[in-house]
């Protein structure tokens, strides 16, 4: 039996379908899903300062299992 992946990054340009695909994969594998948009933008599309963005994402990446969808290069 193949080991199940536990950390999956769905990366693509805006409109490519990553926010549709990521929760489907997470649901099928029983992993938590996080949209990077939710970590980098507050309500009303107010940008979170970059250092806080990095802290939020680093906290998730330190976990043993996750699915992230992102289009950000840094």
C-alpha cells in the first residue's frame, strides 16, 4: 500500500481552479485545507502585512498535514 501524502501545495495562476481542487483533495484525503488568500487578506481585501502573512503560513507549514492553495511566489 502506498503512503498517503500529508502536505500538498496546489499552486497556479488566478482562475486556474486551485481553490476548487484543493478542498476536494483535502476532503478526499481527510486533510485540513487552507487558502493562502484567507491568510494574506482580511475582509474587504485589506492586505495583511507581509511579516504576519509569513507567520501565519509558517505556522500551518509546521503542522504534519495540510493542503494549501496559492498563487504567490514569495
